[in-house]
C-alpha cells in the first residue's frame, strides 16, 4: 500500500493510540502481465478486516474491485474507544470499571478513566487487624486495609496501596496495538499480524488484518445460477438465474466453506435452486393450436390444430412455434386455418355484453350439444350456438328432434345463415347469465306465422321461474311483450308483428322506463311501475319450457343474432349496435322521419301535384297552381287529394310561404284535402307547421275528420277569437286536451301533439304548454280525414291559413326523437317565438321607473327614490298591477337595491306587501304548467317563513314561495309549494341547505310542468333541485301577495325585489335560458354554468 500522510494516530485520554485518519491505499503503479487478470485477496488498510480484489488494467494493478474491506469495530465503537464496563469493579470496590476496544474487536478492562474505589465499612478491632482487598480491574499490586479501634464504631482505613495500572512490556497501556515483529499471516496470505495489550499486561497476537480464504465467483453455475465472490464462512445469495431458468420463490443460496488452513471452497449444495422455464401446454394458445409443454429456448416445436373448433393445418408438419427464454410461445409459422367459411366480424365496440349468439359465424354453430362438431349451413340441425361474449353462456339442445335447423346462406338473411324454429318443437336452452337492475336486449328475428295465443322468442327454461321473456301475443292484434317475473303490469308494446320480414328488436330497460325499438326507431315506451331486477336465464330460445309441464308457446320463425347487456345502453351506444346489426343483416335502420306513418311536406315540390291522380299527376307550380294531391313521403302512400277543383287549396310562391319555402293555403270556407284511413293506434305523435290568418266561426281544423262523424282524431282551433288549440281523441271522455290563447294570427307555429295513453300533451314551438292525465284508454284513429277542414255532414270547420308540413306517427316518440323533429322543423321553416317576455301574464320591473307609482290607483306621480310604493304596474299588458292601499304597509323604492339598480324594498316588521287583487278566472288560475322568475336580494334571513310570493290562505294556496324556516340560520333554503290544504305537503320542492344567504343578488326560477307534476328550482340559471309530486293547486282566484304571506303576517321578506315575470306555461329550456340571460345581463348577476 502507499500514501502521502500515512496513518495518523492520536493519543487518547485512555493512554491508547487511536487512528484518526489514513490515506493508505492499494498501489496502482505495480505492473501486471495480462489485462483483465484478477489479483484476489489483497489485504485491507490498518484497522480493517476483509479483502480487496484488483484487476489488471493497461498492465497496471487497478483500484480495488470490488472493495470488501470493513472497519474493525467493537459493536459500534472504533478501536481505542472506551465504555463503562457492564461488570462490577470487584467485590471490594465500588464505582465504574472502564473497557477499551482493541484491534481484535474485543473489550479489555483498563484502569485509565476507572472510578473504582474501596468499600471500607465497619470492623471489630478486637478480632480484625488488617486485610488485603486486592486491586480494581486494570491494576496490579495490593491494597491493605487496617481496622481502627473507635469504641463501638470500629472502621477500616487504608494502611498501604501499591496498586498500579497494568502495562505491557514497553510500558504500553492496556488496549495499545502494534505490529508484531517477525510474524506473518498463515499460509502466505496477505495482511499484517498485529498484537495488542490485554488487561493482564500480555501482548496478544491478532490476525484480523490477514486475509482469510475466499470463494471466487465460480464458473460451475451450480443450481442454475450465477454466484458472487464470497468470503470464507459466509453464505452467498445468487446474482441471477442462468438463461432459461427462474427462481421458484425464495432466493437461491450457497455456502462458502472456510477450511482449517484458512482457504475456502464452495459447497456443492444449493438451497432453492433455479428451475427450468417452460412454455405451457394449453389448448388454442396461438391461432387455435395446442403446443406441448416445452423448455424455454427450444425452437421449431410442432403444434396440433384445434379441430374441434374448426381449425386444421395448412401444411404437413405445421404449425411451428418457438418457446422463448421467458416461457412465451412466439414466432408461429404457417398457423392453423379456419375450416369454417371465412367470416369477418367488424365488432361492435360496446363493452358489457353478457350473452352474444350469432348465427352468421358458422364456426360458433355446432350440430352436437357438446359444441365440438361444426354444423353445416343448409344441412345440419343446431345442437349448440357458442356464446361470443367470452362468458361461455352457450345455447344448447341435446334432443335431436328438438334441434332447430341451420339455414343455408340463401335461405337466411343478407347472404348469412340463420337458425329456424319450427313453431312446434324446436328450442335451445341457455344458462343463467345473471340478474341485473338494468338491461338491454337486441334480437334480429323474423316471424313466419303467429299462433292463436303466444309466440315466445325468449322464454324461461325448466322449473326456474325467474327468467325474463319476450313474446308475441295475438289476442288483440299482434303485439310484442316483455315480461319479468312478478312485474305488474307486464309491458305490452304497440302493434308490432309482421310475418316474413326480418326486424331488429331493441329493448332498453333502466328500471325507470322501458322502451322498444324496431329497426332503430322507438315503437313504444312505458314507465316501469314496479321496478325490479331482470333475471336472464336459465332460459329458452324459440319457446317456453317448464320442467313439470314441458314445452309450450313455440316461436315459428328465424333468429339471426341475440345480444344481452347488463346495463341500459345510452342512446349513442344503442344506435351503434343497431347500425352494426342493420349493416350486417341488410336491415334498413330508419331515421325517425322514415318511421312516420304519414308525412306531408309542402317544401318538396315533387310531392305537390296539380291533379288528384297522384301517381301520374303534374307538379303544381308554386305561386300559380292549386293543389289536387299532396303526396305522402312516408312511403305508405297515404296521399291527401281533392277531386273537386273548386275545393282545391292554392300552392303559394316561395315569397308568400315561409322562410322562402312554398306552403299550401286554405281559404277558410271550402278548400281542403282528404286523406284515407291510415290506422288506429294505441299511441300517437303528430307535428304540424301552420299559420292562421284569422279566427272566427265554430272553429278551424288543421287536421280534421272527414265524412264519418266523430271518428277521426283531430287537431285545430275550437272557434272564437281566443283561439283555444284542441288535440281531440274522438270517443275519449273527456274528449280533448286544449290550450286557450294558443296563438296570434299571421304567425307560423309548430304544433306538436303527443298521446301515450297515459298522458295527452300539447307543445308549441317545442315547448310544453298543457298536458292531461288519461283515465280512458282509447285508440287513436287517423282518417279518413281532412287537411285544412273538419268535413262532416252538418258540421264543418275550415282552416283559414297556411300549412307547411305534417307528420303523423303510430307511436309515442321519445323526448330525444321529438326534439330531433322539432329542431328540424323549427330550423327548416324558421319558426321564431315572439319575445318570450311578451308571453308573460305578469311582468313587474323596478328598473322601469315609470311603473313604480306612489298612488295605489296606479295613476298620478311616479315614486322617487325612498318614497313609499303604492302601485307597481304590470308591463305584460294584462293589468295585473301590484298595489297597497294601507300607507304603513307600503314598501320603499330604493335607488340602489340590486347590483346598484333600483328595486322595491320590503320590510317584514312593518308588513310591507304589494297585492294583486283577486279575480275569478284570472291569469294566475294555473292548472298544470307555469314558470315564475325573480331577481332579488335578502337583507335578513331569520327564524321565520320568509314568504315573498304567495297566493291564497289557509294553506289552500295554488302556490307559495318562501325561505325555509330553520333553527340553523346559516343553512337557508327555498321552498316552492303548491297548496293541498296542508303546509309543505307532498306537493313541493325545496332547494339544498345553504343555497341562499343574505346580501347576495339572485335570479330565482320556479318551474312546474306535466300532469305528474314536476317542480324545479333554478338558482342563477342552474337547476338546484327538482321533485315530482301531485299537482293540487286550486283555481280559487285569491289575491297574489308579494313580499308577505297575506299582508298581516310576520312571515314576510326582508329584502329587495328587482323584477318578477310569471308565465302561464312551463318554459322550454331555450326560453328559460333566454329570460335568465336577459335578467343576468340587465341586473349584472352572473349565471352559474
């Protein structure tokens, strides 16, 4: 070794030299012959044990590689450090003995630093004279005690003390260390023999610096592992397994044995050896081939094709694959080929399918119930259809006579084979696939005939009574029904059955609503009255089976594909599956427009003809000709015609139509078009684009009856100048749903009427206006009827105005479908609503100073800021002025009430109130839908009902809007109540706790709609809460109070109101947002996204 400073030692307080630093290092200037040669077992520096390995680099011995030298320690103490001994001084001494750490890593007692002192005690001078108590640890000599006579208190004292610290030859203290002259490490090993002074004063030889034997990293790879260089007497842990091997669990270990002559040798025993990596044997592991269990690294292993699944070898000796070093099959050559006809599956891309049976995939259809022999299309019976979902819910039939047929591609659909059930014995059974709260079913099928009772497509199986089932019924027309056990009533869908035609039936059940689609179009929806889980399986395809009673209610027809999901798919996902099935099976999935039963469109000039001979007629010229035929675009050929030229309506020019599109104009006295009987439906939806030029006479029919009294459904105006719009189902009692003051003359409207046999509802320009619960289940008969007239013997109502487009559907459209058509028609015909604020029946605006007056007669001087308000005038034109005749109860007019804008300031303690007088049949006799909006701010919220808008008293009010009374004044909320004779009954909705506070500007919107009825609270444009509850508001004509419950109550408002708008309809989303945007901009109140 070499160094500049060498070893620096310090004499400690214990009289021992202690190494404090050393720059000694292995020499790297010595030559070596062969590069990369290893020189093992180089000694460590002074005070260290272990060994170092040097590597020959550039023909010089390099730095230690690796360095295995470690400091010699006594526990955690370095050489020369001391500690209090754990043993006593000796029997005649007290105090602490001291030990010093030696180079041997041992502790030796030393006198230096010791606090050992004699224990004197008492004696008896008559018998005791002297005694030698010896020396404490680390000293030698004697210590004589003498007994002193002191009457009865004799005691010991020191007579002589010759104890001296023990030293080794050379005068060295205990713990001192030195090189032992002339001594060498055993067997020629490297290192320096040292000696240290022990506690007896003897020099003890120590070989801790001598390098004992090491086991060098071996090349034997014992235990299929690599081993590191290891010191003799130690256990080595493997570096890694050799290629193609892996450890099982614990790390492999191996002992380096230290021999008696200080050499070391590796043990031949390895604990937890590495084991051979293998590629597993597994069926159809790669491209439907099985490979045998094979060791990693083996190449060109021959596989066996999965013949049972329809795969065969493409060439002798193949397929071949390699087992890589990680135990994976790789690099397959000439894989097995599918012996079934090629079938490319595009995939659906919708996760969650639980059962997927596909007759088009011939490799998944088998002739035996063990699902091992592929069925040949057009020849074989079907014993098994494998589930393609990956869940292995295969449908099987073990009995040969009950197996359905596998059709040929020509006898199937769109060049693909299907499974045909004979209607008398054929059925397949699928297992229990689960119970779901929600479900979606898609089935592609064709009925060939219908029996007198039921035709079950999916039924239960065995004695299991829980499976959902789908079937046709024929006892009252062809309908399709979906039933889950114990659900009451069962869901029966509209007339649906057509023989000989493939259809995609989609059923979506979210436990709230259930809908059925045919070819992508909603055919029916129903509310789930008794929500429950849907159990699929154990079930039957093609029939209904009970173990005790056997088979029954068989399906006669073809099934092509079935998919069952454990969730209700979204509209987009459902359309994706329907499009996939439609493209695959060649079934036209229609748009909602194509599902119309009748569709007239005046803008399509190809469909408006001069003569009643529709098929060979001449096109009418817009602006010039009359109309003899308005052709049906639905494809059903329900054309509307007029054979009498004097009764023909005119075809307007584009300029005289709407949005530069021509319309058909009716004269109000004789013109009309007659359409045939198009059917009688359980449910219906109708759309009409129309304009009335005037209102007079007994009424005006947009679509009316023709020839047969009281038969056809009609939509139109029931006479007079108030223009009530009627949607009338003949034979129903009450007959109609109607809306007074529906429209103004010379404006185009979109009227939508909807009837699902539970609700009948009218919409104007996409917004619901009025609806009625249906108590009489009545079919809707359309036709024979008239367009532009009600033309019955002795009773006629002619339409005075124009029509642009009419669509009639034989089912109740979903909200999304209805919105799709509404948007199309509104955009196409440029149907614009009047300024929605103009439709309000109450409009109070404090910013408009001209409407705030001192006098309660609503005449005379306007109020100045800080004046009392006697009248707040209504801007709606309906004269619903809010007044106060009692001077002490008048609110104040403030210049800066809401966001620095004027407002009416109400003080609860002085009963400030404005009152809209009572009137029978006034604008607030709400029955059904209405919307009311406020801008306001609370100055105080307390432990009281903060009523700021109310009608009626004794809790029989049609409506009341308050702040909710609560003991926790930090969590205030709103309550929107419709009276039922009790306060806060089952008829209101409240906002969330803490949703309102003081000194904050708000826009509040309260909306109620539908016969159910649904109540909504919006705060600053965002829906805060909603609730569906019965509507029990009375039309009592009681006054409307603003700012107080009734003008005498302590339940009133402390705060300011800037604006109030009351609408007699449930505003559409767009209309509501328009008004809220107007209020936000005007009053500087930010809407919540």
